[in-house]
C-alpha cells in the first residue's frame, strides 16, 4: 500500500544525455478504499452479511518503520452499540534478499461500544510477527487484552492467538489468485460462551486489475470450521457460513 509522493529526478541536456536519477523518498503516504459485499474478520461476518465500506491511510518511513489506520462499518449489535471499527497499527518491516520481516502491534477500537452494556467493552490489542518469502507469508498474533472484550468474573481471554498463512500469486494479464488458512485460539473460549477454544477459517479468491487502472475487483469463497462458533444473537444461520464475498478496491 505504498505510493511514492516525494521523488526527485536529475537530468542534464548538453551534448551528452544523462539518465534520470530517482532519489529514494524519506517516507511515503498512501491511502486505500474498498467496497465489500460483506466484512469478514478471520472468517466471521462483522456486518450481518451486509456490505461494508472500508478505508485507511498508511505512513511508511524509508528506515522500515510504519504507522497506519484502517476503518470499517460493523454491526452495532455485535459491538455493544458501536457501528464503526477503527484499527491503529505500527511496526517495522525489513527485507533480507527474498525474505521479508514484519513486526508490529495493532489496536482495535470501537467508538461508542458501551451503549447496551456498560460493563462490556469491545476492544483488542495484539502484537504480531510475520515473515514472507516470494508470494507466501505467515503471521502470528498474540493478544495482550481480553479478546475483543470477552471476559467474565474470574475468567479472561488474555493470551489468545491467531496464525495467518497466505499465498498471493500473480498469474498475468492483471489477474491474481489468493489462498489463505487461519487458526484462532481464544483462551478460555468455551468458558466464555464459545463453542470451542480453537477454530479455522479459509479463503480462496481471485483478483483483477480493471484495465490496469489500479482498481481491483475481487471475489473470494470464505468458510470456517464452525459457522456457529462466534455467538451473534441475531444470526440464526451463524456468523461463519460459507459464502462468496465480492469487492472493488483501490490503493492510491
């Protein structure tokens, strides 16, 4: 999600031409926006299978450090009256030949998320470490707070974990293929109302760069190992049913 906003070129026009030289910018700032038929977080709908408008902004320094914010509408019934999710994150990225490293932290914030129950505060703070090699990547998340506010007297969900394994492949002519499998473990999940402590989510999708414009059309089949794992009271069909999510997005 990086777009060079500051660049420099030097050219001389005498008897002998010189090649243009581009200076590396101190930092880059980029934005992203997307419209999705559903917002799935780790396989589970956050919008009752309804559309979501999402967007964010990223700052990246040439040293490798970065900061960002990302936002999406969510179902207020799930997040105690909050209809907006705001994610704030920062970290450090580095490359070593064909390998990449990403270490950082992310905080999930839901403004107004105390309307229905003042004792329930939907939030989450995780740290993560990830690695990549070519089109393949893996990332591990660890929660330092109760997992999205999931707690009870004498029982908490601090120390919950998530593993993300993803492959993204460019197949040419603007087309791409993405595959993903995730593993979520919520500490004391069954004691806190979940059907089990661990669950898997899966994704298989395709993308297309529309006429090389940078607008990306996508379609992905998303599934989970237990569609009823996340208790959402107004979804009799479960929050993790298998379905296709379509989208259009752009980074600028």
